[in-house]
C-alpha cells in the first residue's frame, strides 16, 4: 500500500508556532482521545495554549478545562432537555471566549448535540472548526451532513467508509484512522493488577449458582447445554477482509505498525469482562440484562469468572446494588477497564466505541443493549446502517457486494437483522426492547466451552484488525493535518 510516513522529528524541527486551541469533548471516550491529542499538539507546538470543555483526562494535561462536560454526557432527547440550562450557560461562555480571545482553531470531539452549537458559535465569530473523531451522522442522521458542510472546515475521519461518505457528500475530510488501535499498541497498564487477576487465588466468583438463586429467570438449561453455533463468517468474507484495499487517502496514511492481539489469561482463568457503558443511563438501563446473561453463562460454564468494569464509582455502585439484590459477588472494578479487557477470555458489552478497542484486542464479544419500545421503533426511520456496532460495520464494508448502508431513501423494513446480516457479524449484537439474554448467553457459553469456536472468532477478528489498523499514529497524523490547516490559513491571511 503506498504511504508517506509522518515524520515527527521533521515537524518538531520547524519554527514553533504559538497557537491557541479551544477543545470540546463531552463523552468519556472522547475525553481520553482529546487528552492524547492535546499532548501531541503540545509536542508539535510547545508554547501552545489550550482552553476548553472536556473531562478529567484532558484536565490532567496542560489544557485549562473550564467545565467537565463528561458529567453531562446524555443520550436521547429527554436527558438533553433536562440539561438544557447547563448547556446554554456553557455555550454563552464559549461564545465570549471565541469573540474576545480569538482561538486559532476550535477542535471538536464527537458529542454532536452540544458540539454543533459550539461549531455554530465559532463559525459566527470567524474561528475555524476542526472535527476530530466526527459524530456518526452517516449512521443515524444523514441529513445533518449539510450542517457538517456548513460548520466544519476540516473533518478528521476514523474509518475508510466514513471518510468516503463524507467526501461523497461534499465535506472536506481526511482519513487518520482510529486512535484506539494506537492506544492498544502502546498500553499503560497496571501490571500488578493483571498479575493478581491471573493468579488462581484471585477473581474466582463465588456467586450463588443460578439454580439456587432467589432471582430465578425463565431460562431453558438445554439452550446452554447445546448452544447454537455463532454464525460463522463465510469463507469468502474472510478472504475479502484479508485483502486490505488501500483507503481513498492511502497516499496520506503511514505504514501500519504490526500489533499482536493480547494474549489470553493464564490457563484455567476464564474471565467474562462485563462492560456496562460510560454513561449513567447506559449502566442503569443495561446492568440487569448483562448480569442475567452472565448468570446464564456461568450455569453452562461454571469455571467462568464474571468481572464488571465500571467507568466511575457511581457506575460501580449501580452494579454492586444489582449484584447484592441477586445475591451475587462478582468483582466490580473502577478505572481498570483496559486491564479487564486484556485479561478477558470473552467480553459482554453495550454498544459504543469500545467495540473498536475490543477489535484491536481481538476479544470475542457479544453486544447487548436494551432500549425502549419507542426508541426501537424509531430506529426504522433513523438508522441508516445495518449495525450499530462499529466492528460489524467495518467487517461488512470489506465484503464484496456488501455495504454498511441501507440504500438511499430506503428505510429499514425490520427492527431485527436479516439472516444474512447476522451471518456477517463478528460481534453478535442484540439491540432490543426485549430480553435477549438467552441468545447472548448461548453464544458466550459456546465460546467458553469450545476453544476451537472461540479461536475461529479470534482469527476472524485478527484478520479484520490487520486490514483496518493501517495508520502508524492516528493522533500524530491528526496533529499534522491540524498544523497544515493552520499553515494554510496563515498563508491565506498573508495573501489577503
């Protein structure tokens, strides 16, 4: 694949510029990526100034974070309306910064409901806008591409199909890859914690077996004793994924750094890592189904050790309360998600960007997400892609004759996946208003009990990872593109 590596040393040798960047990142994952971007921008521009709205990870950098936006991370319109007074106050302060202090660039990270407003304020003040890790409007609100064209000067896209979609719709986009691939190649892990997890004396669940629990569920044990085989990806699909075609911006993309999938835990330690999400309503709405699924997996595979990875202590308390109600004692850890994902044999997660991190680690995963009936019905009219899981979209985008998107103008005719769509999933996903724990548990139990089945899925994930992890350093490439944008604007200003 033709490529031009990013030369960080050459960039650092240039005369330092002293720009002023405004950062806005509202989701916890966006906060983590924003923090790494700030650190990289600071290496490129040692005297740069950073101000903005983000979360604790960005606040730990040199950025002057005026508001912790992650505390307002909300989903669905009702929650957004409840936080409207806070958002209006924050927007007013941002507008004052744009007009009085004149940042060189506003850098937005996902979080579209709020960041669209930030972009509009910046545009009105004549401040350029760069969207780093743009919202996935191609998946659920394609009409908003007009807003992206109008408000963003440059979009830094994470995926080849995303970059192509933006370009086809008139958005100035460049492909940088996804930072999760880079972060898993260079992890900062708690080695002592991982060693404890892998020891035979630690992490073993002593939870009350499902059959003896007072919180019995209507589960047919025969389903677990002989679980249905997870839909295997057809051989032609694997072959297609294995042949990485150059993305549209291949000439701009550095060579891939070889990465090795994380090793499984030591022999005998089979962890099921439960990832209930990073937003309060995700955790509250899904923890019961996730734990029910884990109980059913343990009924079929008693040596499995469920562990819960909580983003913050508030989420851990929600999980512990549900565990106590069920008479279970699965361990709950806060701030140890990277370690728990690496220690896992398999994972059970809600939807989100975590699926890219799990892909980069080649972890067999089931996605389970409970939504309301009204929201489920609305998906027919809002969802423009065949899956909500990014890993599944990446997989289908590489299959000849397939596309992640529904045909233009065509609404999804069903709220459940077709047999073909389900066959192409690498991470089986269940997005439903109903209890789908039987199906989720059956797939996980099969992976735990059948090493060959699990290893086939790991191999399929590794093939996709190699095809999609094509950028040496997405963060450094983002910095290069931002620096080019500043230089272009400086040149235009000199000419005028």
